């Protein structure tokens, strides 16, 4: 694998700015930048997308179907043989750019003049003051390539909602000559094809809304029957499925206690914590090829620990509340449950599904230990309530955030604090767990953080 050094182009037009955004979002490998020549139209862009990364078999099936309907394009045999390798494998025979942003997992690669876009991620979810990652990457890619042909198995692979789809729809109108949807070919310069193309977006959005409504009602009915909503996915450590309901896994009681002990220790580093939990027998539960491997083999240690910390309230109370987002605006109740809102009427809201689960005799751990772990992680996630609104913009944003990330201050109570940037760019003060309750000066802390000073 050869990672290409990224040199951003001077801003000046839409194509250049779109290319720069692609290079910032993704990791280029091989001579991909030489192939992304501005002002040279690509022969074709073949798109394959599935909403979830839980089963790559669905994406593989979609890919085979799409390529079979576009056999006239160059290099299809080689692309079929490569399968999902460009998305999943470290080595790839094609120049590519890989993306891993939020829930989007995607790759763009080129073979014999034809570009391919493989992605797992939603094409529908839209929230105020944020962007749909799939939409953002696809629009920039179409802007740069200006493909003569855009091919997908169906309209639902391209567009899935009116709000998100409108941006993609407008970009395709301006920069694509022919859209292939399965065996249907629409030449956008033709008046009748233009009418059909314009009607596709609301049809795809309506279809998705009906599917989402049916699935959401099905989840509420599963909860009413006492069944665990996610099947064998996302089972809290310490529990197992028995007749579709969560029951205590006696073999994991000790491992859960170890989780709580480590989360209560403010000095334990994330790498050391994950390693200790791997020794205790915990395995990765994330969907995809990494499922079931030892927890110590995971690479995103901080994310793994945050995922485990979310179960602390369950271990303390035996209660787990699941929240399901309501996809439709203006509802006060859904399937007999009240709709809760946080951000006012513009927020579609959510419904809450509470579970009362069993706990081992005497609890998962000592009550004081649980309280310590809960307090430590609440401070870590939500800070101390003090907030500094600093929103650096433009080229200075990165250096400013790096500068402030090293600032060390203390609260009025003497608690060590640090500045952390949230997703919106604002900086907030949070308790610095690496310094809080550290040992005597000169003593190394657990997990190899080094000597505290």
C-alpha cells in the first residue's frame, strides 16, 4: 500500500474545491491524483451503496448485480474479480481513495478509465447544521469527474430522501450526460428522460418512508413482547440472548466487574484498558469482519472504551433505555408512545423503549465503585458545565485546535481541566482524566502513561 502525499490545489473553481474536499476527507493511495485530472471527463462512474456495514454480503450482491448490467464498460471482469477488496483490504491493485467518516465507509477507485464508488452508509439521514457524509462525498466526486455515464442498480442506490437527494439530483443534472438505473437509460438532454428523472426522487423518498415506518413499528412491537431489539447485535457485555430476551451470562460476570474497575480508574490509559479487557475475555461486538476478535486487537481504543462506558447506568440500575429516532416531522406520538424532543419543533424527536434487566445477586460490582466509574465518565463526556465558544474557521482552524488541546488549567476546586473541541468546533472544558487523581510525582501511572509531573 502506497499512501500518496496530498498537495491541495489553489482554490479557484468548484472542481478544484471539490477535489480538495475529497483529499481532506479521504486517504489517497497510488497514482490516484494523476487520474483525477480536472477538466477531463470520466468515461463512467459506477456506484454501489448499502445502508449498513453489518453484512458486506448485501453490498457484494449489489455490486455483482450492477456490474452485470454494465458489461459494456471497460474492465468489468477485473472489477468483479476484485470484489470488495478495494474497500476492505489493505492492498489494492487499483489507485483509490478510502473514506471513513462517521458511519460512512467508502472507497473510490479507477480501472481502465471507469471510476467505481463502493459505500456503506445512509443516503437519507439529514440533520440541521450537519451534512450527510455519503451525499457530500458523492457530490464532490461527480463535480470532479463529470462522468458521461452514471450507473447504479436502481434509483434507491443514488437517492433516498427529498432533502439529501435534492443536492445529489442538482449535481447530476449539471454534470452527468446519461444516468443508467438498472436496465433503464436516461439521457438527461432528452425532454422525456428529464421528466422521468425528476419524478424519481420523490418516489424513492416515499418508498423509503414506508419501509422505515414499517420497520420502526416492528421494533416497537418487539419491545412490547420483551424481546431484545437488536437480536445478537449490540448485546451489553455480561448478558446473552435466551429466547430473544436478555439474560445474565454467568461466565462474564467477572469480566463486567473488571470493566467497571478499569473505567473507575482515572489513571488507566485507553490502550492499557483495552488490553486488560481483552485478557478478561471480552471480544469485539462491532458488525463486519472484525466481529468476535479479541478486544485487544481493536485499533480505536478510545471509541471502544466509550462504547463500554455507555453501559455503566445499566450495570448500576438494571435499566436500559433505548431511543429510536422518529423519521417523520410533526408527530406527538408514534405507535402509542409519546415523541420526545430536544431542539424544538424542528426536531423530529424520538421514542423511548425502557428495559428492566436482571442483575447478579449483590450487583455487578460494589455500589461505591460503580458510582466512581459513573462520575468519572459523566465528567469526561459532559464536562464541568463551563463552556468557551471558540469556533476557529479556515486554514487556521487545525493549528488553533492543536494549540488549545495542550492548554492545562484547573477549576476553582483544583480539578485539572483541558480544552476539548466538540463536533461543532466549539471548545469546552472537561476534566482531564490523565492528570486527575494521579499518583505521587515521579511515579508511573497504570497503562504506561509515563511519569506524572
